[in-house]
C-alpha cells in the first residue's frame, strides 16, 4: 500500500479547513478574560488561568461553538475534522470509544484500561473517553491539549486531554432552538433557554433529542443496526451573591437506546493482503462457515453494509449517563480558590452477535446482563494568586477521586458452536476427507484413526459437538479505584518577556479488584479429564489439545462456576513539567518544555487472560486465585520534550511545535481472535536478533512453542518501548470580516522500537504481537492535514448574510489493528464536510443545507480478528507477507455520507 504524504499535503493546501476560534469566548465565573486581551483573540484556560492562546507555551487547539456547529460536531468524534493531531473512533461498543493524540491512545473495548487521552467536561473528569461520545449540548469551546498533562487538571493523562466547556447561565435572557432532518430518516431537535431568576441567580437549561435509522441492513432479521435514539438534558444554576463569590451547579442526564455495533468481513477488494484467505479451497474455516449457513458473498462484499445477524440475536443496547457538579469560585483578595465537586453514574448494557456472522457461534444476550457501570465521586481544589509584585503566578491544588466500576458479562457459545467447533477440528486434521456437517461430530464415518484411544477421542468430539448455548451464566467484575494527588503549577516572570514555568504532581493510586464467575460449560471439564493424559503422547497431542482448546475457548468452563478471585495494587508516582518561554516581540513567543506523564496500571477485566484454556485451573496451585496476578498490568510512563513557536498579529496566527515522547510500559490491548491480551511494551538495549518477531510454527499459526524462551533480556537492559516524534503546524487567517481560513498539518512518527519485550522485567513479547517491532502504532498515520474555509458575506443592505463552509481532513495510510497484521491496513483517504445557508439579521434565524463525508468515502475505523474464526494451517498462502495461519478478519466501517437541512433560531 503506497504512502501518500506529499500528495496529501499538496492536496490539503489547496483546500481551506475549519478555522479555529477567532472570537474571544464568554468566560465562566472563574475564567474571566484578561483585560488586555485583544478583540478577536482566542482565550483558553489550558493552564488553569484565562490566557490568550498565543501566550500559552504548550501545544493546544481551541475550537469555538461556531466552528463545532459548522462542521456538524455533536460529540467528540467530529473534532477529528478540525484537530489534525486528534483521532477519535468507536468500535465494538460506543461505550468505549478511543481517543488518540499524536498517535497515542488506549486501544480496544476493555474497561479496565483508563484513557491515555483524558476527557473533562466543565472541570469534571469522565472515566473513559468513550463517555464523550454522548451528545454535548450547547458548548462554549473545546480545548485539545497535546502531550502529557497532570499539574493543572484533576486526573493524569499520558497522551493529552480534551477539555470541554459548556455554555454557562447568563443574566441576560436568551433562547435558541434548532431542528434538523437528514437522510437515514435523521431527526435532531435541540434548544435552550437562559436568563435571570433574581439579581444574583441565573439559570440555563439545554436539551437534545436525536433519532436516526442504522447504517447497516440486517438481511436476516429485517432491521437496521448502528441506529441513533437518544436524548440529553442539562440544567444549570449560577449564583453570584457578590462580585467575589460564585457558585455554578450543573446537572445532566443522557439516555440512549440503540443497536450497536455491527461489522462486515474484510475481503480482497478492500484489502489486497487478504489474497485467497477467504477462499474455501484455501481456508478450512470458510468451508465450515459456508457449510453451516453463511452466505459466501459476505466474504467479498467490499464496503457493502449488508450484514447477516444470527436470527434471534441482537446488538441492542441501553446507556444512561448522569451526574451533578458544583463549582465554587471565591476571590478573597490576593488569591482565588476554586472547588469542583462532581458525582457521576454511567451504565451501558450491550447485546451482540459477537461472531458477526449468520452462524450462531458466540453471543451476548440483549438482557442487560452484559454491562459496565461507573460510579465516580471527585473533588478538586485549586488555590492560585500572584506574589513578589506579580513576578510569580502560583497555583497549588489537590485532587481526590473514588470510583466503583462493575462489569457484568454473559458471553455464551451459540446454538451452532459445537457443530462449528467439531467441523473446524475435522477439516483441519487428517479426518478432513470425512467432513460431513450434517452428521454427528461432523464425521461421515468414524474409523479407528486413533488406535485404542479412538473411543475416548470420539466421545470427546461428541461432547464438543454438544456445546450449545453454554458458557457464562453471569460473570461479575468489580474494581474500586481510589486516588489522590497534590499538584502545583507556577509561572515565574524572570523578565517582562522571559518566563519559567515549573509544575509538580504527586499521585497515589490504589485499586481493589474482585470477580465472581458463573458458568455451565461442563463439556470443558469432562474433556479435560478425559484427554489430559494424551497431551504427552506425540501421536495424539495435537488432536487432544485441539479438542480441549475448542471445548474451553476463552476459559469458558464450569470449573469456574461459583469461583471468586481478588487482588489489589498500589502506586505512587511523581510527575511534572518545566517550560522556558520567551517573547522577542509582542507578536512572537518561542518555548521549550519537558514533561513527565503517567497513566495508572490496573487489571485486565477478562477471564480469558488468566491462562491457556487447555490445562484446568486445578493444575495451578491456588486454582484461579493463584493466577490472578496474570490480570495485572503496570503504569504507563512518558517523558516528553517539545519546542514551539507562536506568532499572532491582527488577522494571522501561526503555531508550530516539534515534539518527542518516549513511553515506558506502554499499555497495549490486543484481541488475537480468542483472548484479549493486555501487555506492557518496552524494549531491550541489546539486540535480540529478531527473537521478538517469533515466527509461527507449523500446525499452530498464532503460537510459537519456543516463544516463552526467546526474546527476553535482563531488567537492567530494559528501556522505553514506544516513541512519538514529529512536527505540528496550525495557521489561521482572517483576511476580511466575513472570511476565515485555517490550515493544520501534523507529521508524527509514532513507532515501536526494535527488540521489544513484554514488561519492565524483560519478559518475552507475546507471539501474537510479533509484527510490532520497528513498525508504526495502530491508528497512527504519519501525516494528517486539515483545512477549512468559512465565508459569511452580507447580502446587500438587507441585513441578511450567507454561509459557505467547507472543511477537509486528509489522512495518510495506517494500520487499524493493534497487532499490525497487514490485513488491517487502511489506505489514506480524505473526508470533506460542507455547509451552505442563509442567515437573518444578527443571525436571529438561519437555514442551512449540510453534508458530512460529502464524497461518501468508504474506510474502516478498525479491522480485527474475527472471533474464534481461525482455520487450521495448511499449504502456504500465495502471499508470503501473511503473518499467520487462516485467521479471517472483520471490520467496523466508518459512517457513510449523510446530508440534511437545519433550521436555527435564537432571541
């Protein structure tokens, strides 16, 4: 797949992209704009103080409500169009979307991992970035801070931070409303009202209701998937008993009842590395799936959104998200005290046809028993002021958070799993000529192929064949996270033009974990007991191990029924920042910085990660409890260096930053088709001679029997495993009152080092990750460009004005899978949004026609190993770059073109 950076950059320079904020934004009570701020200057609070963006010595993008409305942003995903270093995507569950900054983010749908990119809404930390996929209501601005954060905000973030500020109540009466209709029968109604209640009390209420048909057509069940059915309401009170004291109380509630998230198979017309993988003559897994009812056309349907959900299975899900916060600001002379208290509850339940095929292999019932729930209390205090004749701007703060996370799971084998597993076993062995999908055990006849052991082997095959609707009855994972921190951030004005900024943070993190399992898969236990003696027999080991493994996939075993495990971990960490900034002229600032960031360790909330499913839990001293340490992963640490320049004068502003970030214990979450792996990634200082790129051995495509003994080094030779370095450029120009243009360009080389190991003790890298060394991270394109043009010409002397707006994001090639298999590569693409409209006098009303993804570009957000759908190894593929076996792949597609009309009014 050819790289296209130069074509991309040239093309993007030809298109104007969305202008970042040009107008000074209305500030909340604790964020009043400096008196010296020029009209049209961008005001942000990225350093805990209201400052002009051009005076902030760090890489930050600020986006106003007008820019968000023009690009059609209703949640944080649409920020992609106007922030080139940001990428937000959603995959198997909208409850756990992923945000990345400079190519760094948290991968996958595992709630045990916190976000590398923290999301704050009105000063309150949201536990996972996917929670920001909800409707946001009326927004004042959004700030995207790049690089590690920790000395200014309540929660640590190792890659960056998204700070969302909603519109606050006003003491002037006002109201707004809008109605939108679009294709896919899309309806969105939104409105708000604000005004005074008394001279010291003001209120605001905003609401949104949205409904839309799904993008996927389920041909088996005559329904659609990935629809939208949600509402959001937020109420606020602002109490200002005096000019020195204010209280802002916010309460919000979101409800969603939607079907999410469907996937299609990756075919050769989408990705050339698929080759003949989806050919039944080449891959036994395709032969089995089609024999059991899967339409063969599904394996090469390109970007068609026709899906074949197993009859009776559902992607239905419900989400509720609510919370309250109280922000108090008190100026008591010489210092300002800010207190932000928040409480939030979030619950999301999600059913799924987890195999993403017609064949009923794996599912989660849409009964509310597959869910995740967060209950979070947080308290932040900041005291700030100035000293030494304003030579020092000081800030000290404290933060406390207590979070209860509960994950329940009911992942079960489907009604056809046993037949699928036995047919898979038969077609991948010497019994393949006897393949008969309508016969017991998928065998036409039963020859004495295993000698005296044949009766035992065939009895085990029958038990495997009989696994229907078995698995988890209810697994419950609970985690309590308690953390507190103290931080300080101080700006020393050495001269009028030369500043030194010093920040320091101490964090204490404690997590307690426990899990209880329910399971009715007795076939796993019976087959382990019957076949374990044969694992030492070279002639029978492969078939015995295959039967046990298929019987116990994902550690689904009745041996766990009623079993509980528990563990805890504690961390202490110092992080901080140091920045030197200099203004040689009033219009130009240059700076250099060092920051150390941190993201907490934790627990992999997935029973499949406890051990290989072949051996019983009883084979380990202490049983499941003796294996609980396998679920732990260590904290992620980053050392970040940045130099930059900011130039702002009149209608022109230019921001330039060069950065390098080195991540130790990088937290990687990977689904290998059977198991969710969470592994810390580091690198050895010595050459491993390719041992970290373990090749698959014959007969076991995704497993190297010798891998555990290779690719290791001593702990004192271990260093950081991931580096991100690059250059960011942002420019905006207002050549006339009614014209705004903007350009953003990010070149980022976000790569794994060579000689990788799996933790800071130098343990071997998991063989499933053998493609990582020396390659770019997933979802980390090297080059991204954004641009926009906004033109709002007056229409004569009528008081009316027009609107013409277009923005584009152009992205280079990248891999969408965390294991970097080439079948998950995505070619570069461009997404264009556009909006044209007519506005009334003072913009009291507007009529707008809009389109997102105007040219209907098809691409995959994420490609992944189709669950349990790996065929047996056989003759080599024609394509020598295929990294393993007969694993087939599925993909979550991005949204197609949408378009519609919006009516707005305000007074």
